[in-house]
C-alpha cells in the first residue's frame, strides 16, 4: 500500500499547490491513501467547510487538524457532518468532532486515522499517549484496521519521538506536525512503525513558518504586535511523508520524505518509481 501524508497547509499558497498537484500525484504514483493536515488552511488559522471540501475533491482521503482546529468558529458547527475531517483526539469530552476515523483506501483496505495533540509547550489537553492507546486497544492493527496512521500535532521533538516508540509495532506510521519545518529523521522503527518528527508544511517557504516575514520580525525586535500574521503569497511547496505498508501485516516496510516545489531540495520516494 502506498500512503502519502502532507504537512500543515498554510494559506492560499499551500491550498493551491495541493489542489493543483495532488490529483496528478495520485494518478502517476498509484497512491492508495492520502492524509493532509489542514489546520492552517484558512488564512493561516483554522479551516472552513469550503476549504475542507476542496481538499477532499482534490484527492485527500482525510484532513487532520491541531491547535488551530476551531479558530474558524463555524468549524464547531460543521465538523460533526464530516467523517473525513478530524480534530485532536485528546480534546476534552464533549468537544465537537472526533479524533479518529475509519475510512476505505483505494485498494480496499480499512484505514484508521488518528489525530492527537502534544502537551509540551502546547495547550494542556488530556494525555495523548493514553488517548491513542485507548483508541487502538479495541481496534488493533490487522484485528480491527488494516492500517493505523497517527498525526501527532506537537511542539517538542522529544514528545514526538517518545510517542513513536510507544506505538512502535502497533501502528503503521506516526508523523509529527505543527513546526512547519521538515525533519530528516524519517525511518522505520524496530517494530515496523514508520516515523518522522515533522512533515513540514505545504506553503510558501520564503517566509517565517508560512507567514509573511514583516510581522514576525517586528515582534521579535520590539515585542509589540503591529498587525496580524498574514500568509506569505509566493508559490507553495508540498512537503510530506511517504510510506510503503505491507498489506499482510499493516506495518511499514519503507518510508521517505516527499518535497515538491521551490526553496527546498526536491525529494521523491524511490519506491514510488518501483514497479
């Protein structure tokens, strides 16, 4: 099974890059399942229902969120209508939406996608380790789902790595999001779980984390906000994490970084080119 995850979409450049390029990637490389983090898709803060639908129409099978999940207040209303849009699992009980969803891949596999949020340097939520453990215990790999994938939206690399090892052998892949900067530590862990600390972002990399540089620099220099953070408007780059998953075990056999666009060195998984 060929699985692609794309990191946080930041504003219009990220949305445009995804919607223009994703259909061709799915067709050319026979991708079975695509997950995208969309929590910064609406002007850098949250996501709207129209944008969510646009990403699904472009080929995303599931859209995950993070700490900006409800920045667009309408999300509180519409999120319960969409099985393919999930917010962090460890939000308090009663929060609209859900943190996990089971979907069919193009190859017929049952894919359980889980979204969780870290607690180190982040909003204090329920324990993500226990929340994920509770989700996969009754629906394990090859006993309830053919593939289990976790988007861990977190700040601290240590927390991300700890979760990867905690879930090693029990899920197909764990990828970090939130920092908008791709890491080079992608690997298959000892138990067969593919791991990457951060997939990066889909947006304009001639920026500060996808935002126009003026306001961030001003705030670092003066500690005084002069205006809103606004997404940079240059061409967007796709950045993500690609997995090859064994159909029999549900564990990863290969993984690689994926990058396509300006400002970053391109990265195309070699196993996509294999017959």
